[in-house]
C-alpha cells in the first residue's frame, strides 16, 4: 500500500518501534493473566504461546531499536541543515 509515501508526516521507524513495544507489553500481560488466573490446559497453552510471542516481539523491539539508533546517529553526523530537514520530516514539522 506504500503508506510511508502517502503519509510522510509520520516517523515510520518510531511508529514501528512503538507498535512493537505495545504489542510485547499486551501479549505479556495477557499471558500472565492466562497462566495465573485459569488452570485448564487451553489457558496454559495460550500462556505459553503468548510468552513465545512476547519473546518474538522483544527481539523485533531490539532490532528496530538498533535501526532507530543508527538513523538518529546518521542525523548527528550529517551537516546541520540535513539533520534539521530529516528531523522535521520525521516528526511532522514540515516538508522543508
């Protein structure tokens, strides 16, 4: 769908980072609830799969965090005008 081209006001690496963090927290909370509150086998299996999904999201979180850190370091090492343009575009402060 190429939404990154249509909505250029959003900082897509940061949006992906936030998606990953919230998904990991939600899956972790639901898994804890499923394991602690219910004692049947299906709930235990759901908790195990939820913990597995939490680990996958945590790995994705780590990889995205490294990409965002590299992206931000590139802005620091480039000349000041380019860094301001990138920051403005990333945070939705204009197209300049």
